[in-house]
């Protein structure tokens, strides 16, 4: 097929009307921007467009043959649903060219309200597999902003297999964590990165330490501060990959910045389309462009995984630090105690909540069952030095649990590329007598319901924030969903009480602040091999030590410095369908004791002695996480 100007789309950002005009003047084929609420850039009141400006922007763009996409791409809390419905009706009146969506609730409301605007799946939905794209395609989504962790070859493969239009970030500030799988800002500050208020803990200075000895393994530096994506030197590879929409990040940038970046990419795209075989980037143009960079440039994952060379270790080119490390609250933090003293409990259902446990290995599974767990999640990630579960271990765990009436549910990893999904299909074909499958993304969900009749449970990584997202999951055959770890107690209560789908709540354990597709210790430490059987941590400027665990896939899981502990407040949560202990980083002994504490708490018995012992043997201090805040801050103040 002959390349033309319409073969690809140059998609520019805008945070103000002037930046929007600058993007169009510079040659953008399409512009994406947000309203005053419900988008991923709500830090500054003087950014984003009012309703009147949005209406004018649609008219302005369409008169010039330019498309306009509206970002409706943050998570929506229960109390925001009514104004969201009004906003969707307004957008349906002004008819932009697309809505960029993260929250499943928006998909559900678009269907319920009959909104006639094309939908694009946001990068925050973490789409990285054929089954996920096929599911979205069947639901009417006509473009996917693919996960930032995908290479161009992987994007080309997904495009060829699904036929769905692909949008790919080509320039700008990139997250270090897997798309949609960082909750550090939301839990630590009550300002969620998934809700447009990220305070960028990935841009903090950290040092590596040996978790057991406290030995400093690497000097303090900005270890997670990824450079800015820049694909200006790789236009041929981009176009040949089959990516349709080339997306520039930068909705908080001034008009002059937008104009310069868009103009440069417009020039190179047009040059290549006009003469593919004779194309070459002018070195003078490149030097001028490079000289005005903000951070160092990197191609991130487009061709290979980032290395230490792609990180801004010195911090000298970091334009702004949004926050710094703080001491995480203890479980008995006064602010947390005050909130639980004032808040009413979740309305009780007729049944007592199930006590569920996500375990590390077979020994921990049997210990959890013997200590009173109703349901065990087995499999998923195995943190080194532990080995992945074997088929024989799965069978033995099922047999052991079923003898005493406990359930065993197969756990799946946070990130499930197609090769893992093929292995999951093979495992499910073995017909092990699991009681269900716990899935972490739309791809795993779609695969599980296609190849198995087992009940499907949705994990925390779906970032469930409201009852409409739960309704959406129920229509996709989920039998239970897990509440987001970023919600305050009042927001959790709202979801549980309004949702027709049973809701599970994590009440204890080691919870990840970030999941990263990079082996951090291998990045930074020459003695990597010595630590394959040990543990290390990132220490922030407040002295908080964040355990890091590497799984069998090479992903790094960065944990909060304190493990979540809601044992003193369990009576407030008894209206939930299930209460979970996250014990994938726990020994069998610690798992057993944690289960005993929460079993006694659920049964109304005295757990104080076991709780005191648990505090002594737990790997980290016990904290209250996001529950020190009355609310995860909304996009509507």
C-alpha cells in the first residue's frame, strides 16, 4: 500500500486553548485534551478546558480537518458518578472524535446512556495481549493505546492478529512502572496517579540496601527516573510497525513547547512518506532538537528494555520534583484511628465474609488452611528465591484444602503477555479441580472464560473504584471483584454497598506500590548474582525501606514500607463478601499467624496475643496505608 499523509496520525497534546491552537498550527492531525474534571492531568486549575472551550475546540478543529479526542481517562469514585453522567451527555452533544477511557465504568455508562462517540482504550488499561484487545474490540472499542512496555515488534504482532487500530507514545515523560500498576502516590498521599494527581514517587532519590543487613549496595540516586521518550530518529521504524497514531505526551506543557515538538515530528513524518528510500534525518535538525531536551532521551521499550543508561540518575535534568519521601502511617496512626472511630461500618450482608489468603508456596497454603482460611489463592508471581508452582503442587494443594472444605483459586500474574496466556490455557486444560481463577487484567479474564468454566474473580489490578465498573465485570462473567487499594474507607464502603457484584477487600499484607518490567538490582549492582537468593530494598529520603522482590518473569515488585494491617478495625468491614490477606511475601509461619489473627477477628474472638506475636515476626512494620485519609482526592474538589 502506498504511503500517504493519511497513513498515520500525528496526535498532539494540549492543556490550554492556546496550546491546542499551537498544536494545530504546527501540523497535528489530531489533538487530545481534557475538560476541567475526569482526566489524568488535574493538578492545576489553569490547565484543561471549560465546557465552553471544549465546544469551541471541537468546532475549531473540525473546521480545519483536525480530529479532537477527549481524555476521560482517570478512575471515577462513587460520588463522582452523577456529574460524570452529565458530562457524558454534554460530550455527546458536542461530538468530539473519540473518548480516551481508563475506568470500566465509563464504558458501562456510555452504553447505558447511549453515547455515540468512538472509544479508545487508554494506556492506563494496561493492554498488552491478543485476548484483551479482542475483548475490547467486541465491546466496540476501536483503538487501543497500547501498554508503554511493548516493543514495536510486539505492537506489530498485536495489530496483525487483531486488526485493531494502535496508538503508541512516541515522545515525552514516561512512567517507570507498568501502565496503570503504580499506586504509590495514591496510597502514600491520597492523590492517585490513576486519578490524575500523581506526585511522582518514581522521581525520588533512592539508595539500594541489603534488606537483611542494612548494607548500602548503591549510592543515593534517582534510580526510577526514566528519561523522556524520543522517537524522532526512528520515524521509519514507527511507520513500518503498523502503528497508526503517533502520540506525543505533554498536556501540561506551554504552547511554544508543543509547537516545537509537533513541528519536528510533522517534518520528519512528511519527509519519510514522500521518499521512504531516500529518507534521512538532517543532523543539524537533530542537534537543534536535542539541545532543547528537558530530560535525557530514550526509546524506552520500543526496541529493547531500558538499561541504566536510560535513567536520569543525577536528577540534574529533572524539571520539577512534585513530592519527597514521607514516613508511612502505622496501623495505629491517630488519623487512622480517628477515621475509623467516626465512620459507620459497611452494612452487613447476611453471611460472614470469607477469609481469603494469597500465599507464597505450598507450605504456606497448607498453613493458611490449617489456621482457618476459607479460600486460598495459589500461583501467580513467585518471588525469588521461591520457585513457580508446579502442576503436582497445585493438585496437592487442591486435595489438601478440599478435605477440610476450603477453596483453592488459581492466581494469575499482573502482566500476562500472550506467551503466558498460552501457558495458562494449557494449565486450565489439565482440569485440576480449582474453585476459580483470579485474573489481573482483561486479557486473562477473556482467556479464562473462553477456555474454562471455572468462576472468574477480578483482582486489585483492575483498579475498581465504583459500582459501574463492578457491573461491567459482572457482565463479563466475574463472580467477585476486589476493591482498589487506593480508596479511603468511605469510598470502599460506597462501592460495597452499591455494587451488585460481591466485593473483596484487602485488609492485611505486603502490597506493591509499583510493578516494573525491569530487574532493578540487575540494573544497578555488579553483585546481582549474590542476591538472587536474598532480598534488597529501596530506601527513600525519609528513611523508609521499600522491599523489592523479583518474580520468575524478571519483573520487580516494589512494596510499601509498611504492610497493610486493619485487624483493629475489622468490625467496620464485615459487610464485604471477602477479606483478604496478601501473603505472597510471607513465610508459612507468618502466614499462619496472620490467618489466626483475622480468623479470630472475624469470629468475634480475642486475637490480641496472636497479634502481638505477629507484629514481632512480620517482615515489615504494620501500617494503615490509604486509610489515614478520609478520601482519595477526586478530580472534582
